[in-house]
C-alpha cells in the first residue's frame, strides 16, 4: 500500500510508515530508558486538539483522507515531541510520524538515527540479549538478522520472497523472527499468539506455519481466524486444537507482549522491520537483493 494516500506523496510532509511497513531504510535510535525519562521531564507536549487542528489544516482539503492520533509522547532525544498518527483513505491506511520542536512552532520530518563510531552496537546488544523468537542458522553466526513481523501485514507478505532469498544466499547468518502485531490489524494479535505456540511446539513447523499464513492471508478474517489458524497449524504437522488452546492462555499473551516491548525498545514502529546486527532496514520488498546481501556481507566483515 506504499504511496496510496496522495497527500503524503504530494506534500512530503509526514514520514509514511505505510499500512504495516516502514517506508525507508533507517536505524534505531541509540537511547536507553534513563535518557527517555530525562527527556520527558523537559519536553513540551502539544495537546491532541492542537495535533488534530494541524492535521485538519494540512489534509482538510482532501475529503477522502481521515486520521487518528495514535500517540503524543517525548521523542527519544531531548527537546522534541513525537507524534504518531494513522491516516486512512479509500486505498488503505498508513502510519506516520513527525516531531514537534520545544517552541511548538515547527514540525520536523525525518528519521532519528544513532550516531557514533559504532552506531548500531547499542541496538545489536539489546537484541542479542532479549530475542526470544524462533531462529534459523548457526547459533554462533557473526551476523544476526532479526525480523519484526505481523502475520496480517500485506507488506510483510510482500517482503517474504526477499527475506527468503536473503536467507538462502547467506546460510551462515542467524535469522530470528519476532512477533510485532499492529493494533490496526484485527486478527494480527491472534495470529501472533498462534505463531508463538507453534514455535514452542516445533521450530521446524513454525516456518511452514508462517509461510502458509502469508500465502492465505487474504482469506483470513477476524471472524474466521481461529478456524483458519487452527487448520494451518494442523497443516504444519501439529495438533491444531492444542495450538488453539495454547494461543488463548495468559502465558502466550505475555510472550507476544514481550516481543512487542522488545520491538518498541529498539524503535520499531511498523512491519516488516529487519535488523542486521542492529542496523534497521524497512520497506524490505523495495530494497534490491544485492543491497540486502551487501548489508549482511558488510556486517560479517565487521564481526562481533
């Protein structure tokens, strides 16, 4: 659904995260919780009414575009407020993010990226410590690729061929999948719960399960999700009824919530987001295969 909402392309005002995918390659912000606490004590947050008025002045000329303010919070750098909104048009939805300066008079568009001699190390170390999802590839690999995905996300489905091609081209790379169901998708959380339970039962079955889920994504609805996902678990070689029971437990919800929290801690805002040794890459299906391979090869040369 990239570029489906005309005002964003015309004005280039907001950074689109798409319906479920990050718009451009970017890097997670090198911050820690203490920094964010310090930031929150000094930043001036605009009111929701002010943000709504800003959106009305910006997009009000387009009658088919609507929006919802998702969050207003301190940005992970001092002095900026981070605004997340979801825009909708007849073509679909996309999440967008911008920043407001301390004087409340200016909006800043763009990615906040880490800086330093080793800009991706902070995120890499967090992921190495906290990842909990199913994995493929050598445990001692010098490169770890982590995907944060949403099984209901069309952009995730579109990115799978590129990701599978990357895995095939880089057999010495460790690949990890982390659930990141987005609130805008009405069966994504359930899909993540089923996926978590499938992974607990069988790492091999997990990869079959998500491949088939993406393949049949358009046929799954909030109303038939339990039936469809149970059948897909059966098709992956497991007992679907057991997976369904597991998916509805508090323990499984806690697993999915922890994966979401991990993604948010490294600044994931949309899916699919890929991390190559801590370097964040979005809009995977639009990144040339040779570029993805080049990023992995470069990370391998850098080592741990």
